[in-house]
C-alpha cells in the first residue's frame, strides 16, 4: 500500500503538468490586447513545438516511475534539453509581465476588459509550469535516481547483447 502512495503523488504532479501545458498551448494563441485568437502568427507556434519535448520528458519520467527503472542516456539528454526549455518558460513569464505592465502606456486606446484577468491567468499558469517543471526534475532525482555515469555506460548497449 505504501508503494502505491509513493507512486501516486508524482503521477498527480505529472498529470497537472500536462493539463497546464495544454492550457498554455491554447492560451499561447490568445492576444491580450485584441481579445482574439491569432493562429496566423509564426511566433505563436514556437511554444507548442517546445512543449513537445516537455510532453516526451513527462512520458519518459512517468514510464520510469511506473516500471521502476533507472534513468538512461535518452532521459538524461531530454532532461538537459528541458533545462534550456525552462529558460524559455522564464522568458515567457517576463514577456507576459512586461505586456501586463504596459497597459498604462495606452491610455488613448480601448483595452478589453479581459486584459488583466486573462493576463493574470496566463502568468499564473506560466509560473505553475515553471514550478512543476522544476518539481519534475526533483521527482526524477528522488523516484528514478541520479544519473550515475558508470551505470549508464555499462548499460548503454545492454539491449544489443540480448538480441
């Protein structure tokens, strides 16, 4: 029974991460000033493409927890890419904050009433995403294990020996 509780909590965190990612992909196309969705801007597709790596990392982490496996070279590579993507997430938070703080610069323009509520929702979800991303790294370290280079080198080609 204790084993299932230890496995359940990381799964919940990973599931919440997936929900946050899906919501942010959807909200990424939303324009705060225009109160409309814009699917014709090429820059809006960068975030959804980066989240594909995040989804893969969540899947790999989920699999390693469920199967009680050690980390491998592929997981290590994906996690290192995730460190860079985490920097993009921080950039997105700063960009959203600057956008929200620029509201005072446009006194003569009509700003939609949804500007602040949607902006606060987006920046909250972005902050939660950063928190859950960092938390997933800690889950990996606690539940799956550290990246032991000797173990990884010894088991790099183990699948070749069995076939």
